[in-house]
């Protein structure tokens, strides 16, 4: 082959250094009892939500309501923080568990604030109070998203991410991975 006609290899940039099915931060296989405990915790969190939303069976301040999920995130979050080796992921888990425990569980539980009703019968309408609180909350959230990106809500303060990153972590090795799943990651 003539050296003058040889082409140099084309360099391409890939946003993912590994294939979609390969990820270095995934855990190894956990023992069956860890996975069973994790599945029981997730089931308890679901039953708590289902009871508070639909069944209305028990009046308990922590168990079998929305606070059940937050208590589970706290317990499993402390375990995940202790077990995590990656310093960035450990800091993210500390923030996530702290925000869910503080802002979603302890503040509403220890100082309950009942939402006012717009146009409540037998009383004055409370439109100014209702809209002032909602507007301030909206613009504060918008400012945080502008400063830190959308991850400020979903990655650092959402109980959905909290339950996935703490209770669901032992199942990460067996979840759907691959190029097809990677392309669908934004559909949620």
C-alpha cells in the first residue's frame, strides 16, 4: 500500500466513555437478604402512600402514610452514604437524604401548616394569601433551577430519586441497561 494514500484514523468524541450497558459505579451483587430487606422497605413505602392516598385506614404520625417513605429514605440513605466510595456520589447522597428528611419530613411533620382554601365557605376568600405563598415558592424554585440547573429539584431533593438511590440501589445490577434504555432516559 502506498504511504501517501493512507488516511489517518478519524477521531470521534463520545459523550459516554463506556457503552450504555457498562458503568463502573454500579454495585456488585448484594446478598439475597439485603435485596429482600430492600424490597420489603419499598413495599412498605408504597403501602404507606396507598394508605394515605386511598385507604385512610390508620391515623399514625409516621407509619403507613407519606412519612413512611421519608423514614425509609433516611435509614437506607445512611447505609448508602456509609457504603459509597465515590466522593461526589457520597456528597450528593448526603444532600439528598438531608433535604428529603428535613424539608419533606421533619419540617411539615413538626410544624404542620394547613393550606388555605380559595373561596372557603362561611369565611372570607383568601386569594391574596394563597397566591402570595404560591408565587414566592414558584419564583424561589425558578431561581434555584436557574442557578443550579434542573438537578436541584430532581437530583438533590426529590423523594422519587431518594427511594431509587437508597432502597433501589441493590437492584441496579439487574435493571435494564443498554443502548436502547440509554436513548429512552429522557422520556420520564
